[in-house]
C-alpha cells in the first residue's frame, strides 16, 4: 500500500473563491488510477457528510477525454500518451503529494472543483468541423482510392478525443492543435475537399471568437496530448487558412457566421 496526499482545487461555483484542500490516504493501492483514488476519497467524504470532489469521467479507458485536469502542473499527469484515467499511482512515489486543479483557460469556464465546460470545442466543430455530404458506409479497405499517406494522416488526426489538454497545457491557451486536428482529418479525405477552404476560415475565426489564444509553437500541446497528435496538424491548418485567404475563397465569409447557423448533415 502507498501513502498519497492530494491537494485538490475546491471551488463550489464560478462566483466563489477557490482554494486547495488537502486529503491524505495511507491505504492507496499502486494499481489504483487517479480517478479511483478520487472515488475512494469521495466515499469517505460522503460518509462524513461532506461535499464530494466534483470531477468528470465516463469511459475511464482513455477514449472519451472527459477526465482531463492538471496533475502537478501537467495536463493529465506525468505519463505521456495517456489520459488522467490511465495514470496509476505506481507512477508516483510513496508519500508524494499531488496537486490536482482544472484546466485554466478563458474559453473553459469553471463549473465546480475540477469540472470545466468544454462547450467551446463543440462550437468549433459546429463552425466547420463536418462534411455536408452523405459519406455512406465504411468502404472496403482494398477498394479505397485514397492514398495510404493521406489515409494515415487522416487517421492520426482523427484520434483527437477533444479532452482540452492541449489548451490547458498551452501558455497561450490556444486551441490550435485541436482545430488543426479536425481540419487535417477532414482535409485529408476526398469527402472533405468541397468545404476545405470554408472549414479552415470558419474554425480559425471561431477559435478567436471563443477566446482561445494564438499559437506560438511552444510545443506543450503535443507533449500533453493523450493521443500524441503531432504539431504538423497546426502547420496544415495554417496552410489551409492562408490558401483560402489568398485564393479569395473567403468572399462571403468575411462576416463571421455564428457556429451552428448553417444547415448541415454530419
């Protein structure tokens, strides 16, 4: 068994001041995940009639991305290529103190404790992260006319789980890695070509409207991403955005259309 102490950010509402509260346990198993440890602590708090720690989780398999928070200043914790639910206590020292706090970004308003609203990411998708054609069923791989390099690039970018770790880790709270992943994913496939220019224009502008910062290629986003999305997707996003502006494709897009306004089918 391990001795682990948690300094957890507790804040009852966005309008109230928050602070770190210390919780200690001497019976933590090295095979527990961080979320399981929070479950154990919450069970004790409930038994004592105290308010449990609020945190997000769903699949607990590193798929859904809802469990993201900062662990000792690192998005999702010290383990690269993994979400917080995949970080186990064996990755820490016996007797260590862990500081848990929510992602800090203007576009991610805090709801309670470790829970934030990631609605801004949904609105970025609504701004252009879709295709308006019926793509049909998944084709047989051997009959696909898509080049292997393009297919692999699309699959790598599509691995993004919208957890927000890239924003939480970025010193500018930029959503460039997330936006670039969606633009690269769809822009690498034939179905995404008709709306490629409009997609880049709308999503980049929507990111600015939501209050995300500008990308300065600090590289923290790639390190924090649990799916190891590469920085190259940001380069692709910049290329598509500049190409759309230079080619004059932004005619009719100069006035930003509110996300969710155009009719579309995903």
